[in-house]
C-alpha cells in the first residue's frame, strides 16, 4: 500500500515543512485536563492539533483518504537490539 510517504529524506522534509504531510505525537491521559488524547503537530506544537485521539507518546502521520477526510495513522514501534 502506497501512503504517499516519500523515502527520500529531502523530499520528506520538504513535504513536512509545506504541510503536505503532517507528523505529530499523542498527548494521552498524562496531559493537562483540556489537552488529553490530542495529537499535536510536531512542526507547530504550541497550538496546532491534528484531528483524532492520540495515545501518550505515540507518533502519528496523516494521510488524506479518497473521500477527502484526513486520517491519522499511528506508527509502529520496534525495539532496537
């Protein structure tokens, strides 16, 4: 499945900076009362949020589906050995 995420680091950086792709982190239950379970945009963490529920410390990127809705996708974590 192609989610439109480029493998070239320079192209990915350009798309993140231009807002074509958004990258964020979840605030989860540990955040302040009004900020629980948000997904904060890493390129504008002061106020920009991404629609969806964000689990604490998880990383998300967004894709635009065929219907035009923006969908957050949680990245899978793996342990380094």
